[in-house]
C-alpha cells in the first residue's frame, strides 16, 4: 500500500500552502509543457490518478471531456476536491493506486501528476491503466525527476560559477527513499529514467515523448526564482499510447 502521507495533519497543512495548492495550475511550473502532451479532450473519458485537490479534473472538464474520474488515496484530498467541484461530469473515488482497480477499455486518456513516485508496485499500476484504456488511448504523466529522488542532501557546495552542486546517492540503486519534505518521514520510490521507460514498454505502451523539464526563457521573465531549476530538472514528463 502506498504511504498515505497526505492525511497526516502537519503534512497536509504544509502542502495546502504550496503555490500549486493555493492558485492551482497557474502555480504548477511544469503544467504548460505537461498540458501540451495531452490529446484533445473534447468528448473523451479521462481518469486522473492521484487527483489531489481536483485541479486537473476540473481543467479537463472545462476542456470538453465527456467524463472525468479522479482517484486518490487521501481522504483530505478528496474532501477538498469534492468541496470545490460542481460539475456532474466529474466524479471522485478513493482507491489505493498500488491496488488500482478499473474496468477494462473504459478511458480514452489516463493522466497522473507527481504521484507515481509514491507507488510501490508501479509495474502493476501501469498494467492496470493499460487495461483500462481503449486501444490507442493516451497516458500522460509527470513524476519527480530521478535526480530528485536520489539526492544525498540539498546542495552543499558551489561550483566556480556560483551554481550549486547537487550530489546523488546511489542513483542506480532503486527502491524506497525516506526524505523530510514538508514533514519528516516521507517515502518516495526512486527509479531511474530507464526503469520508467522500460516499465511502460513492458506494460504495452509506445513512448511518444520524454521531457526532462526546466523553465523556459519566457517563464523566467515572470519567475526569475525558477532559474535554479535549470541546474537540474525537477520533473520528468512522459507521454505514451496503448497498443
């Protein structure tokens, strides 16, 4: 079972104060690029895995989706999502994604934002999603970049040009890593980029796009504080299609 850290009161309170929690998709720096990977949603059926506050579900409905199912393990997340959603096309459901159960050939698009790195049994989850998609269906997701899931610590030194040095800890050794992010004891499952790709291919997907995200020049005009994100990519974005 995935760790349900979002129902920890201290963690949830800290998470609720993040920019992406307060202002939604406009606070998610990677969203414009992630959005570009999604197909046209008009008339499509979408499932959002790890839907959180429901921001992506509501956006999908506004983009014309016929139906949207948001799934999350956290009671806190689902309560917030339901309380801020007023659209009969959107439904929310509580599930442990590590034991994901979806009907076969039901969705045209599967989506997941910054969730898969919390899961223990990613291979089984990808297989379940593949089964739930119609032939040719799209799967678009983002994960915390493996550089971030295998750090020793924040930058501890600077190069000659003043940029930080970001050390890695056994990058090729995959498995759970415990970190203090917003609260102590948060468990994320480190996997290499190669493993993400291999698991998708093994589950029956064709890879359409792989992006190691960093801010664009245009984004840095409005958010110069994001310049540090060019030192190492914080997000890995993937788009795939079901065979």
